[in-house]
C-alpha cells in the first residue's frame, strides 16, 4: 500500500480514480479547493484533507494530478504552495491531465532539479469508466518507472499502455483526441448537410452502424437524433483546448495541420455560439444555428 496524494479529485475523472485508489486500500490525501460536495464521500471513506498541494506532497510518496490542462498543472506543481514546495526524497508526481508536451518537459526539468520524477500518464474513456475503475491510461516513462507505477495505476485502469519514454504519454493523447474530435465534428457537419438535403438521418445512422465508418464516437453523436446530448460526457471547451494543444505540437514540429485547424475552428465556433460548457455532442446544436437544420428533436 502506498501513501498517495491527489490533486483534482473533485473533477469528473479524478473522483472515480481517487475512489478506486481508496477502495484498493491505499491511503489518500486530497487538496480540496472547490466542489466540496464531490469529495464528501471520499473524506467519509477515509481520505485526508490537506490545505494545499504543498501539504499533499509532504504527506505522500506518490501524487496524481488530474486537472483541466497545463496552466492548472503548472500551478499545482510549481506554484508558491505547489507540490515542489513540499517535495521530499522519494516523492513521485504523475500528471494524468491532458497537457501540452512543452509544458510537461519544462515541469519535468524543474522536478528533476529537486530529485522528483515527473511522469505523464493521461487518460481516455469517460467518467463512467473512471468510477468503474476501467480507464485507459497511456504512460510516458522509463521502463523501470512504468513497472513501479503499473500496479497502482491498475487500481483505476483496465488498460495501461507504456507508450514510450518521458513525454510520450501526452503526445499520444493529443493525437488520440484530435482523431476523436475529427470524428465528432465531421459527424455534426454531415448531419446538418444531410438534413438540409432532405435526407432521413436515421438512414445514414443505419448505414454507418453496419459499416467500417462506425465507432463509439459516431454512435454517441447519433444519439442526438433522439435528443440525447450526453452520449459523450466530455466538455466541448475541454475538447477545444485539447485540439489547440495538438495544433501547437504540430506547429512546433513545423508540420502543417490542415485538418487539425479545421477541427479546432469547428470547436471554437461552437464555443463562441454558447455551447462551450456543454458536452461535445452539442456540436450538432451549433450546426443547427449555423445552417438552419433541424436535427435535435425538441
């Protein structure tokens, strides 16, 4: 059993991860800044509350971070009351957020200067799988570090991938999320074009459902035809942020991202139209506003 700290346990993904770590017998220390109702059950189950990330580090041998993105990770790690302020010999930090690889590299160097390994281990799947302990986790780390972490990550993950050395986890996650959002944005646009062309969109769904284009993401978007807007519980603004990180990655490599920019702008447009705090399937609602199509039954 390990002394584990957690930053972001009140989040949709973090809560399930933290709950499963507790259920497997690990001690857990949490930094709680808001959404206290989301961690009440964790505290009741034996988790300890700390006043700051610094205090979490002081009480832990391993700290998981699961927050929105790089600015929040940087504040949690390197801020005045961050994890490094409470670092001690033997501490290890694992970032499960979707973060920018350049930011991860800088934090890894800062942590290394204090003798603290900083590992990127972002997630895929949804809060449902987080609560069930069935997430997919992609770890960027040296082999020895990965082997040390694997049994602990297995507390909340069904599939754990060692995708390469330090930094590879966040890179592969951005590729994954770009492909995912390309599917979602293309589906929303196709629905709008099909409806305006007079097509019964159910026929399109029936066709794709039995062919090679089918996927879980397409089916999540297809649920909007029955008015279900939470088939994919991933905030649209977070998707927009992830694809922006992807285009930044490509730009840093001097690689053009024609598709990446198109997907990013589709998400940015939907956000500007007021759907940013909704789930990704609301891309369909944005297409309705843009095109005059009637897709979601009301």
